[in-house]
């Protein structure tokens, strides 16, 4: 399956229609009715293609061994989606599929057919199978939102709206959310590694702020001693 992403828009998200974030049980019959991904599929086709299969003999071995979302056993899509919506721009569908696309990548591209056909087996809170087009669209939507969120954050950091202390506090909050999602995915984060990562992020953000102040022609505060000086002219 190709790794290419298309420029199709996530129209349900752009119009504010909450149907894009509902579970299949809320949106009706995914095979014949209007599904949560119908607006995402080129040509208007339904993205979800059916419920979880009872025939485990047809499930690929790597799918049966996949344990990334085992901590989510018993979780409902609505609860997961609500948590993400309160703290990020992405939906539960986009989070899960983006993670799967990263894990099921081969030399020839992402195994979108395998992901879509085995989605309920791979992710406990996803109840329907997806077409390859729906998988691709969810991944594209995830990438687009990350890019926009990154541009928004970086502009805020470079604009001078926030002090170095403000940025430290902000980075702590967003890092906690990111670490939680990684831990849910099964990543084992040692305390020492967490602290080292936080220190590096803080140092980078201080450098970004200082360099941005220089770029804007404003005063620069030394991150080491706190001395404020005028940027050096060319």
C-alpha cells in the first residue's frame, strides 16, 4: 500500500460537525448509512466498513501480537476522544491511526489495508474496520493538525508574547500530556530520562526566544546570567 498522502480535507473537522468524532454506534450503520468518516473519503464513500470480525484465524500474526494500546482495554471511544479534545487538536481516531501508520510501515510504504481491516483488533476503542482511503485520510488529518499546532506554538514562542518563565511553564504542561499519551502507548519512561528531556526542551525554548528577540531587533536577556543587552547590529 502506498505511503502517499492526499490533500483531501477533513471536512467534518473544518465545519465543526461533531459527527466526525462520534463512535460508529452513534452514527448508524457504517456499511450502509452515513458514517463518521464519510466526508473524509474521496467520492463520498463510507470509511468504516463493518464491525469486529469473530474469525481470529484470518488475523495476521503481527496484528495478534500488537500490544501498543493494551492499556486501553475496556475504554470507550467517546471517553478517549473527550480526553484528547480537551488537551489537543486531534481526535481519538486520528491518534490511533497515526500511531498505527508509524508502527506498520514497511520499505514500500504504510500497510493501510492491514490497518483498516484489523483496526478493532489493534485498537480496543475502535469498533469498525476502515477502508485504506479512510486510514490515509485520518493520517493526513493528524499530520495537518500537528503542523498547524506547531506553527501556532512556535509563533507564540518567537513573538515575544511570553517570558522565558511563561514558556517553561507552558512546556511543562504540554510535555505532561505528551508523556501520558506515550505511556498509554506502552512507552516506559524512566524518571532520569524525563528530567533530561525536560531540561533539553527548556534550553531549546530559551534559545528560540533569545534568537527571536534578536531577529525582531529587541533586547536580549542572557539565559545564563539574566543580563539584558541590546542585540548586536551587523
